[in-house]
C-alpha cells in the first residue's frame, strides 16, 4: 500500500495568513494581510509547482465562497501535463447523468486525469442558497443514490445498453453517454456521521477523514472498513491536513505562531458563531478540538496550547471551516506523522499550507523527500 500525496488549489484566494473557508473566507489574517486573489495565473503557478514537485493530484474545493471547481480545474488542466485533479462538487445541484457527461468530457480532454470528490454539504444556510432544504440524513441518502447513478451511467457508456435508475431522489431512463477509452474517475467521499459512513461503505472508492489525532481517526477507519466488508467492498482511505514542515521543529512552531498574528478574539468569536450552525459531524469534531480554549488565550506566545496531539495543531480551526488541523514539525517529524497515519491504512494524503505556493516547496523538498527516500510514495511521485 503506497502513499499518494495530493496538494490543494485555493480557489477562494490565498495569503501569508490563514484564509477561511466558507462565510469566513473574506477575512484575511497574517502580517500585512497580503491577500492573493485566485487568478488563473496564480492557480496555474500552484498547479505547475505541485506537478513539478511530485504531487499526484490537487483538490479543488466547492462552495459559494470559492470559484466553481469544474470550470477552474479544466482551465488549469490545460497548463499541466501529468497532474490529476480531484474536483469537488455537490450532488444535489446537478443530475448524475450530467455529472457523468462532464466527467467523461474532462477525462477525454485531460487524457484521464480526473478524480471526483462528492461533497454532501453540512451548512444549512449555504445549502438553502442553492435551494436545497433536505435535512442531514436525507442529503446523505441522496448522495448515495447520486454516486450509484453516476457510476451506473458511466460504466454503461461502452456497453451499448442505456442505463435506468429508480430511486427516491433520482429517476433516470435510457441514460447514455458517448463511448470513451478513459476510465470512470474514482470517487472520494467524506463524512463522519453514521449516515455518511454507510454511504461511504456502499459507494465510495476512497473515504476521506479530516485530520484528527490517530487515536480518533482509527475507530472511524475500522467502522467504515467493517461496513464495507459486510457488502463485499474494500475502499481505500484518505485524510485531509494542513502542513507546516520546516528544517527544525523550532522553525515550524515559529511559523505556526506567525499564523496566529492578526487573528483577533473578535474574528475567532465571529468564525465560531458561523461554524456553530453546522450540521456536519466532521465540522463538529473539528470544533471539539478547541474545547476549553478561550479566544482571549490565543496568541503567538502560547501557540502550543492548540497542539491536540504530538505535532498536530488545531490553530486553523479557530477561524476556518473544513479541516482545521495542521501537522507541524521538522521535516522528519512531519514525515513520521504521515507514516503513522499510513500505518493505520491511509493511502491518500490531501495536504495544504498557506501560502500554498511556498508551502508546497517546503513540504515536498523536506518531508516529501524523506517519504520518497523511504520508498513509500506511489511510483508516479517523481519530481
């Protein structure tokens, strides 16, 4: 079982400080607040660097707070040669047939470089922006149907037989696509609730966890693994982390402390209020890592107050929706932490750091190089 390394495209913009995801994304922290707009040129710089540095793919997020993932990644893909794209999108806002059509076109135009990430959505306010009023478990039931229908249409394209699907949320009749020599893209899927884990076990190719301490991740892996085995399936596993990898441990924690500069108690209170409305179990688990931490306690001098496990720092969770943790340490420590998660059965590591251009180099030339020398990286990781 090899390690697959992926990076992240900040299609809501980038900065030397922590840029939020979701309704907090417009607030920029960090010294000087040097915000970098998500221009095509800048995103192409990140993608080309990720490709040059040996990352296998990049994740493009989805939401009303960032650029559209399909359009962005297709534009960027034309400036790269080998890099794969994990395109995130919401299943409730597009038909399975249209999504399969888009995926097949993407595969043809990039010669097979697409992976997809189905995002069910956990913020009821944002869901209603799109006209979606289903509750949490209904949304996951719909996601399960969507993936089944998406795969059914995609696999039927070369069979010559139209595809029918009859579910509670989707009904397809005589669905067809043009034949294609390129494979159906693998489906990445996240979610920590029982409803999400049931869908992952039945339909996902890779189940993704947000970054938590190993002792909290391991039981979730075992649950999904057992649910899948009961259905004769063996999905792979992935995890999403930020990274701060430096030549020494002291340098890494100084960088984490710098990120706290400019994050005021007012911004923390505002962000936590917004995140508190979530229905996402994963988001609630991120927020729980900050339990007993008062906004007024947060400052660069006590940066390690937010260390929830050795070399796992919850500073991002103060103001950012989504993954709120970073692996922080020397290159050796970061590589060892990734190896520890790999030992649990995790293959895909979707990483990020701010700014995304510079941090891609810090990680790839440090911890990434150590992982490469260990022989653990997937063979496509050649800078």
